[in-house]
């Protein structure tokens, strides 16, 4: 019994492994042939019938965009069931490089493109914006910090709330674990990369919120969509974080989610359909549910 | 001649049955053997897997830098560091602290249950101790996070109460049940004649328990300690919630990261060498626990021989 169970489990795992390995090569092969076969039947892809599109779209890049991409993939599956969207999370840099080298259809980047990358032909299509809120305990009287003050708090230069106009209490700096997308986004935008002196690290957004909510000395950060009323979100440079302030760019701690295409290179119909879908206003809810703010609604 | 025929038939049938029985016996034996081998197979697969996936990172980082490095910063983009000494020390200190608090408490409780308590009270307490053993570790963590951590923060005036101290206290409570029940079994196994002889010579009850019963149950109590060490060093969930999880060099009131919590907390987002280094941490932890198991077996063996 045990043995059969273990055998079955082993078999399942092996199959899973093989499937995982096969995925990329298998999908890469038909990709080259797909555009030719579908081309005759859908001459104008932007016209009314996206159901006619079929093929495979390979996307590669930012791991922070994981949630948004999975949500979009699922949503797109309902609109165009014949298109398979593959997502590989390998980092923004690798995604931009990949699309420039032609190894994937769409690159994914969770930062704006550099001038150097643009000069190589990379084109920025912003599908969403990701805001990171700085949260404190509701008992704390501090309401507004500058980006610089936040940087000083997180690097350990300021260690008492009284230096920021609050009560005389030590600051407990809470952050996420090594490798977290929110952590890298926050540290990158605030300019404290690899320089943070955390009191505690937590492995989920919920943990950060929960611990900030229970500790009057705490300061932490969390994805904007995860902030609830158990904590209060600080104004940054005088701007309160909200969907609107993220969208109009006035809230400082934010970054774009970018789909990267290459100038002059023709997209396959499937890739074009997916990009159009991701850029459309109708996916605003899907993107919001995945924790970001739609850039095109 | 005619009588002989049924006789041979009967013989044949009996022989067939016997052969069949023997075959079934053989088959069942093989099945049992295979079941036994499955357990060995699991251990082998896990060991081999851990060694294969744990070695590359150690090789790349260098054994000395990995085990003795004091800086753990694997996601640093310019100069990643992979030293796990803070975590090794934290795991050792945390476990030692849990033993220092848990063993005396558990041992005294076992003496109480085995020798002092009225039978009915002992039965109730035993039930409660069993219940304590059945509480999931995440619940220990939750209570620690909601009660212990704010308590420590208030008491010591810290920015946050997540600390080695909180982890030690949670671990001490978690290892209590196994220490109590194993030591109690050992104390119960002490022959009554020893104690009666001691009492007859004029020793008080307390003297008898500590000078006669406890030494006689020595190896069983040692086994309880080793069992507690094993449970404490392998625990991840509960201490993930109270230890703060920053890889500082351990001190009682700062946030610390254990070997186990490094794996549990960072596996989700880790990539490349960071991920491989987590496997290497798993290997180190595995070796620790193997050592402890070997020690446990030694104690148990000695215990048997002693009796």
C-alpha cells in the first residue's frame, strides 16, 4: 500500500518534472510556425474577433509582476481560449534582454526602461502601476514624512520617533525577507538598496501589516492594495497614497509594470492580442485584484 | 490398486495446498520486506537529494565562508554574502536556552506526576500534558506573537519584542510534553525496592526522589533531553512568528534568524545561488539532526543495557 502510494507519488513527481522541463522547448518550437498558420484567418488582429487568434505568447521578466501576469493570463484565457500565454519570472533585466534578443515575445519589467535600453530599440508599454505604502501603527501621531526621512529611518540614521515629531519611542523597522519583490521595489525607489537596518523581517505582506498593527513603535511597508484600516499609511512628501495619487504620479513610492516590445519588430497575432488586452481599460479590475493599479483605466 | 488412486489424489491436493501456502508465505514475506525497504528508500532519497542539491552552493561560496561567515545578505545586488554562522549560533543558543528552561521544569513535573501527586490529580495533569503535545506549532507561534512578543517589548522597553528570548520561551514550552512523558516513564521504571530501601534507611522522601530515583532513571532522563533538543532544533513555524528573522549575531533581546526559519521564510522568493544556499542550510540542519539522533540511539541503547 505504502509502496504503491510512494510509487504513484514518485511517478507523478517525475511526470511533473518532465513536464516542467519540456514546457519551454515544446512551446518554443510551435511558436515559429504559429504566426504563419494563423496569419491568413486573422488579417486585422485589432478588429472585433479576438477569439480567432491562436498561438503561443512567451513572456519573460520581472518576478514582481507574477501576480499581475497570472491574473492577466487567466483573464485572457476567457477572451482568447486558443492562445497559450507562458510566463517565466527571471527578473526585469533578463526580460528586457530576452525580448531584445528575440528569445521571448514580450519582455516584462517592473521598472522604467533606461535610456540605454530605449536606444537599443526597447519600447515601454506601461500596463500597471505598483504603489508601496509606508505604514505605521494608528496610535502613532506622525502623519507625513519626506522620502529622505523614510530613507534615514530605514537605514538606521533616525532611531527615535521624537526626531520625526512623534512620541519619544524607539522605532521598530519592519520589512520583508530577502528576495521579496515588495522589498526590492521599496528599497530601489527610496534609494536604500542593500542598506536597510531592519529590526524584524517578515515573509508575507500580511505579517508586516499584522505586526505593525500590534506594535505602536513600528514602521513598515506593504503593497498599496494590502493596506487596511488596522494600520495607517503615511503621507510621503505630503501626498497620501491612493489609487489616484499613484496614477497621476504625485505619490513618490511607486514603479511601473512594463511590457517591453522591440521597435520595428512585428509581434505575432497572439502576442499583439495579449498586449492589446493587457493595455485595455477592461482589465482594470483584474489588475486591481492582483494588487496593482491599472495604468490605462 | 483401486484404493490407491483416491489416496494419491488426496496426497496431491494436500501437497498442492501446502505449496500454495508456502508461495503465499513467500509473497507476503517479500511484500513486508518491500514495505520495510520503502522507509529506507525515503531516507536514502532525502539524504542523497539534500547532499546533491546542498553541495554546489557550498562549493561556490566556500565551506569556510559559508559556515563561518557572519554576514547573511543573499539578495544584495552588489556584494551578496552567504555566511550562516549567525543562524548556526542562533539555533544552538535557542535550543540550549529551551533545554535550560524546559528540562528542569519538565523533570520536576515528571517527579511530581510519578511520585508526589495523588493518583487522580496525576491522571488529569497527564491528560493536559498530552493535550499540550497535540497543539500545532503554529498555535504556539500565534500565542507567542500575540502575548509574549508585546510583553517582552513592554518589559524591556524595546522597539519590538521579537527576539531570541521569545523564541527560547516558546521552544521551552513546546518541548515540555516530550520531556515530561519520557522522564516520567523512566522514573516509573525505577524498581520500588530501591526507594523502599532508601526510605527504610531513614532518608526523607525528597532525598529519595533526588538521590535514588533520579540517578536510577538517569539514562531515560538523558533520552528525554536529547528528544527535546531534536524537537527544538527542528522547529520552524512557531519561532518564525516570534524571532524577528533578521540574521543578526544572536543576543537575547535582538531579532534573530534560525537555520529552519531561514529556509521557511526565504524559499518563496529565492533564486539561483540564494536558493541553492538554502538547500545547503538544509544539509547543515540535516547533519545536526542526524548527530542528535545518533546520540539519542546511544542513550536508549545504554538505557536498555543498564536495565
